[in-house]
């Protein structure tokens, strides 16, 4: 693995970790939240915790236009 690619991957992991910490803090404050990162940027696949589609559903009162 080249140093540039290793740095790139480590930066992506830092961003992902920061996103998870922020999401956890938001859930504790507001009770329900959805992380902004849904799809893994390298693979284009949903993160494992999002694969079931549980929290990705809009609230029942949300209007779709």
C-alpha cells in the first residue's frame, strides 16, 4: 500500500469515526437521528448498520414531493 493511499484511507476512517461520535451525541440529545454518511465512499455500498434500512425511513408525518 502506498503512503498516499494509506493516508487517504486513514483520513476516511477518521471522518467516519467523527461522524459516528457526532451521531451518537445527537441521538443522546434528541432521541432519534440519522447519520449523514449512508454509503461507504470507497465501495458505494451502504454501511452494515444501514443495510437493514431501519432508520433511513422518513418519519410518518414527512411529506414527499
